[in-house]
């Protein structure tokens, strides 16, 4: 494309002259560089080369400026004419990315809830199964849900149900693949709880409101606003230590509990396969080993056998000495009893002899016979 055909027709001659000057300067510089190939003029040629490069750099920048301007102008015109189609394409991409963004946010929330639910654990560990709750207002319970877990998954009536935040309710009935869950807010819900700070026992009673009541609180001034409430484990229906909520004072003066499970929608839940406390601890581990297990003990070493014989001999000698002392003490007691009996017999004989002697020395006077009312001696 010639300059005369475009908007740079007016700068044709200046550019041509500048190009000619640059070519001449380049030829001269090349001659000097070739002539200075010997070792003697190397320093002088390097100085001249540096000067030529410093002079050619601005000239090259000036010559390349029109090319850059032309490219920028072409891109500007192209972007102006294709702006409508570009905007349409960008709008389609934005709409598609928004759908992907919404789906990514939903998956992120679900994964976060799954991670929290997987982090739920009990001490000691209790087996759990994870499922999804479905809203259901039918049936004998006002606040209940259907869970896509049933007897085939090991779920039984009475099993506690938890979300990623805390206790949700309990299983009231289970079929093969579906079970019904009664929430803590239902009017038929009654679970034993305790205040974590004071260990005060109470009953969490549902009354169809979002915040169930605390009834039958043991103790005086055992509850304060903000206290954390957990399951007490009394009765064996729930394991101890499951989070329930925090205490708050209602307008009527009663204590109520703000449930942790009300912080989010109740959809993903975990059912604790808890039956009774016997499954938490092996009963055999609480029974001491029988004496028959001593027959399986290893044989003692010679040193242990000598120590056992010495201890047995000492124990037998001590027992024999104790028995001898007991026999001697018993013989001494018998001798004392016999001596005391002989002394008592001798005292009784002496007393009879003294009484007989006194009677012989002082005979009794004859009796007096009365005559006509007068006594005759």
C-alpha cells in the first residue's frame, strides 16, 4: 500500500529522504565496522558503533510509529464495526457463566453442609446413616418429615436425628425404605436435656413454636440466658452430649431454647442408629476375668518359684505361731475359769461351816405357850 493511496500522502517526501539518510548512515557505519576489524582500532570502532546505534534508535522509532498507528487504527475500526456482534457474543457467555456460577454456588453450599455433617461425631462413636428429609404435614404429628431411610438401612423408631448444627428430632416410625421423623418443635416431642454449665436436668417440651420450652428444671437459679443445652442421656433414648440449642427468656417468663437446627433448612440429616447404652460398651469388658484363666498363666522362673516357696513357708510359720498363741491363750483362759470355780466352791464350803458353828454356839430359845390370854414363859 503506497502512501499516496492513504492519509499519509503529505508525508511521502520526508519519509523517503529520512530513509535515504538512514541507508547512507548504515552503509558508512558498516564500512567503518569492517575496516576496524583489526586489533589496533578495536576501541575506536566500538565507540563509533555505539554512536551509530544511539543515532539509529530514535530514527527507527520514528519510522515504526506510522506502522503502529496504522495497526491501532485498523483495530479500532474493526472493533467499532464488529461491536454489536461482539456484545451479543459476550452477553451469551455471561448468561452461560451465570448459570454455571449459580450451580457452582449451590454445589459449594451442599458440599459445605456435607462436610459439616460428616464432621458430626459422638463419643463413644455411634453408627450413623445419612439421608434427606422431605416436608410432610400429614399424619398424626403437626411437625414431621419423611426421611428416605428406613428399616433396610437399620433405622428403628426412637433413633435420634441430627443435622449439621444439632439435634432435629427422633424417628417415630420406619418402613422398608422410608421413615417418619418428629421434630423437637412438635407438641408430642419430649426429650431429656441438661444445661451444660450447671448440669441441671430438664425436659424439652415442644409446643408447635420455633422455640420449645424447658420444663421441670431441677434446682434453683440453675439456668441463665445464653446457656448451652445438650441431651442428658437420661432414660436411654438419646446419647449424652448431643447439641440442642441455647437458653432464652420468653415474654411470658418461661425458659425456652433456640434450636441449633433452626439455623438452616432441614433437608440433609443423619440418623443415629442408637438403641440403648449396651451398644456403646461391651458388657463382657465390664466383667472381671474368672479364676479359671489363672490356669493359662506361664510357669514361674526359678527365682519366682523360690520366692513363692519362701513366702509360703513364712506364711505357714506365721499361721502356726498364731494358732499356737491362740491355743495357749485358750488354755490360760480355761485354767483361770477352773481356778475361779474352785475358789467359789471353797468359799461356799467355808460359809456353810461358819454358819453351822454359829448355830451350835447360840441355840434357839423354846417357844412360849399362851394361857388364858397371858403369855407363860
